C-alpha cells in the first residue's frame, strides 16, 4: 500500500479493509551532536516505516516528528513535548486508526527517550482492548550487527546512528564534524554514582551532545544496519499480521 | 535557512540566533472526499511553510500531521486527536523553540478544525509571555482570489482545496472522482436550524465528505491560489519579523 | 412549565416526565463598553430562555453567569473562567439533567466567546450518547433582521446588542455613553494581518471595548430583534421536541 | 453599590477602586423535599448577598446556581457538577475579580455540599496570594438562633431552611407538603455505623429527601433567621473590609 | 490472616478468596505539637488496622503514611500531598484490591484532614460499583468515651491523641513537653468569625500546633480509648462482612 | 537521626536543620512468585533506607508501599496505582520535605516498575529547582556482586531477591516453594520479538511470576548482597551530602 496520507478516503477504504497492521513512525527533532541533523530520529523512523509501503498487509501512517527530548534542550535546535503529551498524541492517533478496523500496530520508534511514553501508550491501548501497538526501537533489533560493526558503548549520535543517517541521507551528515563529536562525547549514556543513574540532561555528561565513537561511522556500515533492522521489522510485521487479535489481549490468571 | 530538522545543532545555533520568526506547519490526515488524498491539509501547510526555507529571517519546523478531525471520523482513513491533546502538542513544541530565542512564530495551518485549539495555544503562549504564535489559515488570506476563481460556498475538499492539491501534488488528486465528490457534496458547511449550528459530524450533512463545488477545480487556479496565499504569508513574515516582541504581548488597560 | 428552580422535587417529577427539551441559558459578565451593563450576555440569554417558561414541552434551567471572557479582562469588571472549566461546568450540568430523562437541550448562549467551549461540550455529550445539546447563539438566528435594522459590522456592544438590552432592561443602558462607545469602537472584530487573525484581546483593537456602531441603538429595534430571535428559538424548540432522540446521535458510515 | 452585573465597565471602574470586599453567592439546584423549591440554596445565598448591595465597601457578583449535589441525584430535578469542576469555576471567577484589585471576598454559600470544594478553592487562592476568599455558610452563623427557634437536628429542607424560604419567597414553599416532608425525613444527616459515616446519598437515609422537622417551619421564624444571619454577614464584611490584606496571607513559622 | 504484604501470591490467593473485607490504614506524617511524634496519625491507623490481623474475614493492607496535611506545613517535619493526589492514590489502591474479589473495604483513617478526600474516593468507587470503601475515623467512634475521660474540645495533638500514642508507643511521647503543648494550644479547632470558618492553617490559631488540653493525657486513658475504638472497628467489620455487596451500591429512586 | 516519623516537630526542627539528605524508601506490594512475600520490594527499600538512621546527615522518611505494578495484576494480592499517581505522590512528598530545607534526597527504590515514574519525578523537581532527588535501585548498585553469586539473568523474584529477603525476613520466604517458583519462571524479563519488547504483563511470559533462578537463593548470599548495596547507598549519601546544591541543578549551555 502507499502511504495512508496519499490515499483518498475511497481508496483507503479498500486498503484498510485488507490491512492487518498499521505502521506509525515516531521520532524526535533534537540535537545529535555537531555532525548529524536534528531530524535524525524521525528520519530514521520514517525510512524504516516506509520500507513497508509495498506490503499488502500494512498501512503506513504519517511521521510524528517531535518527541520526549527535554533532556537535550540545552543544545540548540532541540524541540520537545512532555512525556504525557507525547503519550496522548500517539495513543489517540492509534485509537483513531483502530476505529477503521486496524487494531494491530507497530510503532516504529527512532528515539530512545520516547520509549517510556510509548510503553505506557501501548499498555493503555491493550488494557482497553482498543489496539495492540508495541513500540519497535530499530537499534534494539540489531544488537548483534552493532557489536560486529562498531567498538563502542554508544547511545546517541554514535557511530551506529551516524552510519545509518549517512546511508539514508548523506547530505545530512557533516562528516568533517565527526571528530569534534567524538572529542566531546562521553563513553556511555548518563552517569552512575554508586548505583544511582544521574545524568538527567545530556549536557550533564557530554560536551558535544554525542555518546559513543562517531568517528567509526561509515555509510556502508549504515547500509548493513539499515538492511538488518529493516529485515527484523518485516519479520515482526509478518509475525503480527498472522497473530490473531485475541491472542494480543491481556491474559487472565487461571 | 534550510529546514530546522536538516541542520545540525552546531549550524542551527547560528541560524537560530539570526532567525526572527519560526514557521510551524500543522494540518491533519482526514477524509477529503473521494478525489483528494487524506494528507491534503498537512501537505498544503507544509508547502506553504517550506516556501519560507530561503528566508534568512525564518526557521521552518517539522510538520505536525494529525489534528482535530473527529468530525470526519466516520469516513475511512481519518486520523485524529482530541482538541486538548493537539493544543498541548503544539503549545509545547513552540515553547521549546522559544527556549532557543525564537519567540515569534507563525503557525501555518491547513485544517479549519484545528483553529480553535491553535487560538487557545496562541493565547496561552502570549499570556505567559513565552511566545507570540498566531495561526495563519491559508484560505483566510485569499478570500478575494477565491471569490474570483470559484463559484462556491465551500469549506472542505471544495474546488479551492482540490485546485491547490492538484497544483502541488497532481498525483494525489483523483480527477475522475471530482464529479462523485460534487454529487455527494453539501452546498455549505454544516447545517443551521433556526440559528443553531448543527452538523457536528461531516457525515451529518455531506454524503461524499466534500462541501462545495469540486468539479470547478483546476491546477492552474491552484497555482494562482498558492501564489497569492504564499505572498500573503511572506508579507506576514515580513511584518512579524519587524515587529518588536514587546509589542506582541498583551496590553494593560490605561 | 415554570423555571426548574422554582419547582419542588415532587412537582418537578411530573414536569420532567413531560418535558422534551431542556433550555440552559449561559452568558458572561464582561465589559460591554461604557454604555451597557456587564451582565448583557447572561441577561439576554436569560430573557430568551425564560420566554419558554410557558411551553409544556420545555424545562428552563438556571442561568450560568460567568463565561469565557479572558479577552475582555483588561476592561474593568470583566469576570471569566477558562474555556476548559466553562466546558466542564456546562457539560456536567447537562449530564445531570439527562439523568432525569431530558436528553435534548438547547443551550441559549449570549456570548460569542463561549461558542467553542459549547461546541466541544455538545460534541462530547453527543458522542457519549448522554444528551444532544446544541448551542443557540441568538444573534446567529437574526442575521437578516440585523442587516435591515443596522448599518454595522458589529460584534460586541454594538447597535444590535445595545438595542436588545435597551428593550429588555432600559435601566441597564447608559444612553449618554453610546457616543463614547462608538468613538472608541473598532469597525469589526479583531484584526487581520495578511490573513492571520490577531486581536487576541479586545483591547488590542478597540479603545472603548465596543465593536460596531452603538449610536444606532434604539429600544424599538431591540424589540424587533428580541421578537425575531425569540420566534426562531421557539421554532427550534418545536423542531427539537419532535425530533426522535435516535436521530440525534452520530451516524455511522454506510 | 449595585450588582456588578448592572454596572457598565465605566461605572464599575470607580466602584471597584473603592470596593474592599467582593461578595460571591453560590448555591445549588437540588431536591429539598416535596415542600421546597429546588433553587432553595442559591436563592438563599442570593438573598444574603444582595443585602450587601448598598454597602459602599462591597461589590456583589452574579449567583452561581449549580453546585456539588451528586448525593441528591436520585431525587427529581437535582442538577450537579463534580467537586473539582465547581472548585475550578469558583476559583477562576474569584481570580478574575482579583485582577481588578478586589482581593478580599466572602463566598456566601447556601449549600453544605459545596463546603469542601469552597475550602479548597479558598486555600489555593490564599496560598497563591491571589485572594482571601473564605466561604460563609449562613446556617453556621446562626446556630444559637436555630437552637432557640427549632427543636430539630436538621440539615436539609428542615424547619430552618423551610422557614427561611417561606420568608424570602413564600410562593416557593408548598406548605401543604411540609407534613409529607417530615413523614419521610430522617432525624439527622447520614447514617453512622460504629463510627463510620455512611449515607453517601440522601436516598440512603431519607425517603422524602428532608432531614429534620419541616413542620416546625414558620415565615416569622424565617424572618428572624434571615435578619440574624444577615447581621452576621455584615459584621463579617465590616471585619474583612478593615483587615489589611497582608494579614490575610499564610503566616510563616518563626 | 496475616498482613497481605507478608503473604506470598500463592497463600494470598486462598486468603483473598475467603476474605470479606479489606482494611486499609491511612494517616499522615505531620506536626503533632512538641510532645507527640510526627507519625501519630499513621501509627494509630496502623495499630487499629493490625488489630484485625487475626480475623478470618479480613485482609490488612499496607499503611499509607503521607496524607492531606498542607495546613500543618509551617511546622517542622510535616509532609503532605495534595487532596487530589491522596484521593487518587487511595482510590487506585482499593480498585486494585477489588480486582482480586475483595470489594468491601474499611479505610481506617488516623487524620481528620484526609476525610474529604476519602469521602470522595469512597463515592467514586461506589458509584462505579468498583468497591464499597467507607472511611472510619477512630475518634468518631468513641465520642462518648472521650467525653467521659477528657475535659477538652480537642482536635489535634490533644489529650485523647496524646493518651492513645502513649498507650501504643510510649517512646514516641515526650511527656515533658505536654505542658508546653498545652501552653501554646488553642481551645478549639480553627477560628470562626461571624460564622465564617477561618483558620486555614494551624499556625493561624495555635502557637504550639496543638488544639485541646494535652496535659490531661495518660496512657491508661489511652488504653481505654484504644480498646473502645478497636471494639467499634471490629463491630463495623462484622457488620460489613455480613452485608451483601448488592446492598452497598447506590439505590435508585422508586 | 531516628526516623522522621518518630521525631516530634520540636526535635525534628533541629535534625532537619542539620540534615543534608533525605532518604525516601519506595516499593510495591505485588506478587513475587509462590515463595516470596508480596511486600518484598517495599521491605527491601525500607531495610536499606533504615540503615541510614544513625547518620547525622540524613533523615529517613516513611515507606511508600504501593507502586507501579499493573503488569503483575493477574497474580493474586498485587496492589497498584497508575504511573502518574505514583509520580505525583512521590513528587509532592519530596516537595513538602524541601520546604523544611532538605533539598537533596535519595529515593531508595525496591521495584523496577517504579523507575520511569521516579525518573520523571526527579526531573520535574530538578527542573523546578525544588529538590534534587535521584532514584537509587538497590540492584543496580551490586551488579558485580550479583554476577559472582548467581548464575541467572534475573529480574523478578529471582535468586538475588529471594536471597535478600531470606536475609532480611526469613519468615517471609517460603523456601519449599523456591523450586515451584523456578519451574514456572522465565529465563529473562519479558519477551522480545524481532526487536520489539513485548511481555507487557508478567503473565505473558512467566507461569509462576518469577524470572530467573530462585533455587540458587541462600540467606548468606542475601547478607552479602545487602551489605554490598548498603555500602553503595552510604557512599552515595556521603557524595550527595557533600555536593553543593547549586551543582545539582540543570546546567546551561555555554
């Protein structure tokens, strides 16, 4: 199917009837260090989601571009909404899709900071039996690939993200700045003090806004990451399309 | 300036310092009758907003694609969020931009149903002295042009909207369906019974989902509409860029 | 029926059983320029609503006197609540009436600023199948009469409102101040800049608080306006009393 | 001063400048047994509030007619809003008055069920230093008088309320029904089981909706109650008018 | 049954099946004058609740230790949450218990300031037919005993509370400070000015934070209070265990 | 210091003046498989928090016993509140402590499901400059110890939790059921399908409610875990006590 937004209501009717799964890309517009474009996360989510355009069993929704990014707010250009507002925006969008009969959805997520809100949205929709809408974080699906390709404990604007964007939109990577990104990067996300996770804002632990080893980025590696994650997404869509909706709802205790 | 999302935090810093006005496109994904794509409203908003990319004094934000469209929900493919959620999503996005020093914003709106929420958002942001962010509805800026070009009391998926989309994205207009759109269209928005505005849902008064005379659509007219409205938007941006922020805040009574 | 508030629970029981339609007057207490009393809007709504006291098919509720008037707050004496609070107060009042079996209501509204909140209240009540409660703005029902009687593009404390109050409560019009009202009035509501509706507060565009041509006011014209609008209201009550409740709920798409 | 709603913004300006105290009548529209009108509580509040019209130091606001009455909902004609909605409506109305410089307010309350919400409203307004707005329940001010006049442990539609309404609005008391009211009345409010206050709804413990001894009602006694309570109210207004606003705010601990 | 928290899910299953009534202790952590520990109210509630551990028909929940105490905030050590937050915390805890089949609950309350929120919680749970959960204030159950033992019009950190804590936890009473507590105590709760209840904060009317005659405290009297109130609680549990749940829900009007 | 709740307001005043850090234990009451008591998480938090009683620089608050546990609700005895309610209860409790001058707090957390809400609470308190209140999850502080002692990828009612409870409260471990717990346990938390984290409810992936290898539990190991984590907590308290509050607030971007 094409993008839902490119259908008329007349042609959408047929497609929605046949669709088993909705695909909702969500991301953020936030700092990704000096080398990557602010749109990294929603552009990545959009690219993965649009890989499903040709699937007969899927319908691809518009991209939600601003997410839970207050922790990046000290860096120029970061936009953000509160976790509760983001959760509501996503929950209600999915609920409106469900009114048209598509009650299984994959939320293709490009931003780690969205995860908590997306989990709460998915729980609410499931508990109400409105929709089954688990979030899918692309990086969680390719941990093995990442271990092979990169020598970093990354997390933000790292070699993996940089490679992916380089592959998807080479013009949105300022390769000359990857060294600066790495110079100011932290080795890992946040800051742990005797077991307490501090690092509430990125600026607390990273000067450049990056976390990881951006200089290891390479568009070829980005292509490998993209393909691997895309394949995982399609496997997930296959799995979910086949899963009866009644198996998706909360179980009772016997 | 390019799109904000295509800037890195480093290059955004410079641009934001120079920017006088933010431009936030918002729309909807909702039925526009059998001839127009569901994305009509956010695509139109996006097109107008992106006409400002080359302005040095403006910064263009990502498009918010789902709006206040519950009244179209009976037609296939319509997505929607509640007025309050939409209001919050927009308010918080603008407030986050204001933290970077851009406190004057034009909200380029493609969907009439969003207007109430956008007015409330603008009022809140202004009363708090966070930002001055009036909504700009493209159709309100070209009433004279519309009167010249079209013989309709339109309002939704009408000849004016159809023409505009035809101009912007010819592939998203199913011209063969314009007649069907008009056959099932109402002559005006809603339904008035002895002064009471009924017509809470579009389906209450329109069979096709359209309101107006879609068969009068023509891509050339769409080009005229686009150019006229775009010129108005740029005049507004000029005006707002020059207006001191202190003149934007609420006045006291003398 | 008399006013609901003047019934005992015992006599209300009978009347409510026979009533087809509730009538809820709502208005505001806000500046209406130097010549008109602050209570203009709730007094007008009350007058129209009370014209239905003798109808067997209607029950008249108490008047809600404070509304959505923040935009008049810089003028002395204006009271206001937020749109959300007003919406909730009205919604819950109507829902409590519906528990007694009266599920069709006309909200007789005297203040334009209340309209958005009343539309949202009506939508919620209808979507929940609690009640069908459209707002009726008295001025919307007499546009033709207004065009005949007055030469103004009014909107607030204008000749039409002034005339109506003069007719209803001559002691609440300070006729000596009508000239001052007009001197400081704007010609139309708000301020449009290249298609953007500015004028968030009345003080942004009117020095006296009035909009229109108050000096054209005349109590005889007020009587004509009152009678014409009252007739429209009663026609609406007739229509709604006869309408089956099942025809009032949202339609499904076929 | 006259009622605020009967002033124009021009004449209100002078009066508000001179006013020391606002007077806001609030009540309910709810069952008061078979003999008393549903408006009892807001009519009583209104009568007390309007006794202050001639005071130079006071400004009388419009009456808020629907309150926290869900516990009477099983009796015909009862209207109600939630405690939170009522609290917000009152809080915001008072805050808007405070913008005009009147920051001391007596909330003249006619309904016991409103008290919790009014106390929370007063606390919020005081803690924010917006206004000092204690509720005044008329019956709390005349306990001694009540003990002298009536032999009852009343609480609702009892002899004291019946007498007061008989005095204020004789046409709104159905004296023939006082016996029926008493036959079905409970002796005291609610129901206590081993120290737990049950009786969540009036219908749980009273068949007629009344609590107390309505047959002891008498308009002369009503006049005595009215005068005694009115005198208390005016003494309170004197006291509050003289009290410096800085003495009204929360104290710090030394 | 032991405390619920000391059961495993396996042994809880059996006990919950047999349990008729839940017992939820709630209190506060707030100033109780110079002689009593801050935990007075939750410790008292806990002691009463735990007296039900051996009852086969009851299940005792964990103690909620922080309540509605903003009015004590000027005194050192007082903790508090807002009425709405407390109401929600209690409501949701009880609703989760009800999912396991225990739908009758006594909320054993140690703090007067919690009462309004607990009543609203109980009303909501009852109206939704989720649970019947009346609050039980221990002091309300022993008014006669208090009249016999103490010569005070107390209310806070008074002789009755002091005696009870002395009985329950002698180490948490600083008997040397009882005289100081009484020196700075008020004779009654709050402050009434011409019928208006002022005294929003305890510090408005009590220097020591106490209200009443703490020097009358005596651990033997505390034992009498405890035993009398405990007996009342158990009588209430007997009564509620036997009451059919269908008799607990709101009645309709006939 | 002793527990705050065991202090009077008089003695609390001195202690609070000297205190640098508040310690707030929070947990849950929820299923921990057939072998462990439902109170596991709040009892563990309480034990760690109370290890700080003798520190001069710390003040220990009461334990909040019910948390974010909806995902365990199908297992008998689980209590829960919503994430938002829990977040508010914790946020407001800490804010009330901050009014007494203690603005650095360690939230000692015993339940993983609380973490998201606690992070949001900490962020809000920090952004408002009310308090710096990071959560400390005891298990996060002893990952190395756990790796040495246990051969499991646990997460809930696993060998580590079982050992700890066995050490703290031997009577609350039903050692005979550890085998049953393990038989029905999953090997890891949740369920990952092609990168999507499913497993919204524990019952989706664990029959017994446990995750890990409970049969490896041993009270001696529990002692080691307790001591190691306690030492980490005290090191954190030392660090936070010394940290200037101004270093705790969000940084600006240079």
